[in-house]
């Protein structure tokens, strides 16, 4: 094995990675390709590319004609972006407090915050619903934002506090001696240094929120607060499913996460490989 | 009145007492070096002076004012760190000017102050660069410049030379000594390197396990150590410790510096055999094992001894130090 040339290893590594990429992208590929085909063609030859004969935009016209679709899109974006901002801001602040300050119950607090990683928030659905009813927040985007922020915080605090422990004490102390406030130290010295970790957290937080069907269905099923995932369900009927529309809606739903991902991706890769490349 | 006074200062982390009651007066304009092995609490003591760490008990006074509850930025101190700790997002000029900016000084004042500091350290060509574009030595000079700009009452250095290579370390050491002369400022300097301590200090404070072992001018410590720890720590190569009983003396330990231990192939007091030879050109170090353990002999000029050759060692009794069983000096 040791005699294997670097070229051979490179080829092998790439073969594995390419195979994995193909497998991972295949469902997405099928969805996008079929969203551009007529209903008949989808069933006749699901794997075929659209050609002049089978090309059909009926899915997209249906989706776009369904007037609320843009509303759904907007709801999803608002919920995802605001929750993400909340998770990153509060998660980073809590992580900074846990990693930087010595206070009674520090370790206990860290454990308590990390517990949420292991206990799915859905177990608390009934209590959450009761709380939202009591607070008059049912069928508001605020309800979803609050739940998603809570859902994302444990992992964010856990990952970010690990990274913040690695930020040089000397740097923070230099800031203190120069008269920077703790907020300035946090925002201008510490946050930029944990940017890769922030991006990692952002991606891992954002995707489950964007894809969630459970909480929109329970907390905000009203027409004006529907998210895109919930909105796409109108095309899935008990007896007939409008596959053109479903596939088109899903294809469209990929775009915003993709854009957010591209924003974070360069940092993300640095975050994931931080331990390995240092 | 001292520029810095410590009175019964202690520090406890959880249940471990890291600093065990330090009393110290640093005079105005003095260069005071804290020296001791790694982990003895030098940095902790320095951070307490800076206000970065709370004092568990005791008082810290700067210029006579008790500063226990004063924020670091308000203590009129400046600190230079081992890891430089430059702000990565700011240029050299902004790094140096930040403290003044925070203190609300005008743009013109900041510019004057940073230019003056840059002039003292030959940093002018680097002023618009970022820390990532500087070498280690340049970064440390910028960090020192950042300290000068503030015109502090007290300079604090925490092992500022430890990350530099040997040649730069000597050059920067000389630069710090020159700054001390030019500025006449009070400086407290932490190091684990006794050479740095000896060459820079007006006064050395030797620390061990959170306690002050001895305070004095470098030559006082060298010529008049209070105990075996100070005797062994100050001076390089290390002092030899011989079992006084075996030499017919009433004390417990006899300390003798390597240059005061004579070596001969014919006759002497202690029988030993050569284990290793280091020829440094100007001097030769002979390591020899005897019933007292491994001893070092320092000879001037070039000498040759075969490894494993039998030799005789003779301490110069008039230059020897006597210690009791607890390691305290017998005078
Ligand atoms: N924040 C801390 N919590 C607990 N123990 C600490 C902390 N900082 C330092 N110590 C301990 O205090 C002792 C002295 O540390 P330090 O002052 O950094 O030593 P030095 O600078 O002399 O090498 C060490 O034993 C270290 O483990
Ligand atoms: Mg230290």
C-alpha cells in the first residue's frame, strides 16, 4: 500500500469523491430535470433529459399562477434569515460568556445549553403550541422564528464556545488594556476570528429551518404565514398529485438556500477543516 | 514612593493558591524583572498588576493609588505580550493609535504620538501594513511601539522575546534596554530566562511556586544567593551542589560555581570521571560524574579531556556557598 504513487492516490480519492457527488446530487438532478417535463414524460422516462417534445413549463406556470407562492417564499426567507441571525448572534454571545468568563455554574450552564442537541425540540410541541396560543402567536411568523431560534441555539453555543476558547487571551487582554469595551472585544476581535465556525453553524442551522414542515403545519398553517415547504404541499393531494407543480416548487425552493450556502461556503470549508489543516 | 507596590497579594484559582502573598516595591524608573521557572505564577502576578485578573487578597498600588478595583484601561499601564497580540484587522498605525483613540484624543495628537513611537523603533516604513504582513520581529516591535504610544506610568512585558529566534532575541533585548534608558519609565518584565533577567534588570525578583525567593540586583543574587533555588537558578551553567558531609564540613550542601571548581588529572579532593565535553571556543565545559552527582567545570580557553577519563575536582573553598538541609544559606 505504501508503494502506491501519489498520482494513483489522487485518482482514487477523486473517484470516490466524484462517485459520492453523483449519488448526492442525483435526487436534485432528477427533481430539476423532471420539473421541466410534461406529466406524461415524467412517468414515461423519469431519467431522460427534456427534449423538444417533452419540454413543458406547465409546472412552473401552475406554481407561479398560484398567487400566494411568492408570499410563501417570502415567509420562508423571513423565518430562515431572522432565525439564523438570532441563532448566530445569541449563540455567539452565550458562547463568548461561557468560554471567556469564570462564574459560578459556568460548566453546568454549558451542559444545560448543550443538552438541547440531544433532545429533539419536537418532543415539546404540545407545550410550545400551548405557549403560542397563550401568547396569541399562533399563525404568526414570530412563533416560527422563536421556535427555530431556540432549536438552533444549543448546537451554535456548543460549536462556537469550543472555537472561542481557542482565540488568544492575549489579544482580548490587549483590547482591555487599550480600553475596548467587552462588546467591542466580542464584535471586533473575537467574532472575525471565529468566522469559519460561524459559517459552519449558519449552514447547519439554516437547512433544517428551511426544510421544516412540522412547525409551520402546527404553529402557522394560515394562508398568509405558510412557508414554501408547507405551501408546496397543496399540490400533493390524497388522490391526485400535481407532480409538475411539486417538482417545480421544489426546484424553486432550492434557489434561496443555494444562494445562502454560496455566501457561507468558503468560510464553511475553512470551519470544517480547521482542525485538520492547522 | 514606589511606582508600583504590592502588599500581601495572593491569587487563588478554585482551591489552588497560585500566588502566595507577594510584597514588593518597584521604584520609579526601575527595570524590575520577575524570573522563575514555567508555571510559578509570573504571568498571573503580571496580569493582576494589569487588572486583567482579580486580586484574591492584598493591595496593588500604582503611583501610590490603590488600583484593585480600577479597570485595566484606567491604570495608565501598557502591556507587551509573548504572542504580540496585535489587532489583525488594523494597520500598524491604527494598532498603535487605538488606545489613544479610545481615550478620546484628537486625530492630530494620535498621529504625532504614533509617529514619535515609530521613529524610536524604526517602524516608519511599516505604518500602513497589517500585522499579517510583518515578520515576528517586526510584530514585536510594533507591539512595543503600541505600548510606548500611551506614555504609561508602568510598562508590563510578559515574556516578549520567547517567540523570537536567538539573534532577534538579543537585538530586541538591547532595544528594550535602550528604550528603558531613553524613556526612564518604570518597567516590569517577566521571563523564565535568567540571561534576560541578568542583562536587563536593575532588580530581579526570583519567584518559585507563587512565592518570592529573593529580590536584588543581578550581581547581588549571583554573589549572595539566599538559598539553593536562587543559587541554582541564577548563573549559567548552573551552580554545582556537593554533599558537604562527604567533604568533612558541618553544613548540608556546598554550592560552587562551575568556574570555581578546579579539575586535574593528577590529584584533588573529589574523584570523578568525565562524561561529556563541550568546547565553545572561548571556554570549555567539562561534565564529570562523582559520588556527588554530575558536576560542571568551566575552563577558559580550549582544553581536552577524554570521556571516561578519571579526573580530580577541587572546589575553591573561599568562593563556595554553604546551605542547610532546608536549602537556606548559612553565612
Ligand atoms: N485561569 C486559570 N485557572 C486555573 N489555573 C490557572 C489559570 N491561569 C493560570 N493558572 C495556574 O497558575 C499557575 C501559574 O501560571 P502562570 O502565571 O501562567 O505561570 P508562568 O507565567 O510563571 O509560567 C500555573 O500552575 C497555572 O496552571
Ligand atoms: Mg507565563
